[in-house]
C-alpha cells in the first residue's frame, strides 16, 4: 500500500477529533469514496472544511 501525505493531511493529524475521523475513514472507506472533514487550525485560529477521496495507488 502506498500513502501520499499532503499538508492538508498533516493539518488533520494535528487536530485530535479530525485525526480519529481520518483513521476511521481509511479503515472503513471504500475506493473512490469521499468525505468532508472539519479542521480546527489552532495556530491560525481558523476552521476549514476539506474533502478527501480514497483512490487506488499506482505502482
């Protein structure tokens, strides 16, 4: 299995609630399914919504 970690995923991992939701999504999600996550960025005091999609890895 191949994983690509972007800055968005790093922000999700820094928020405990979003991190738990991300782990659940990876464990139970099907390929090509999407989910919206709300991220609270404590450093900037901003809340963001991010849509992630599970896609098959190449190679």
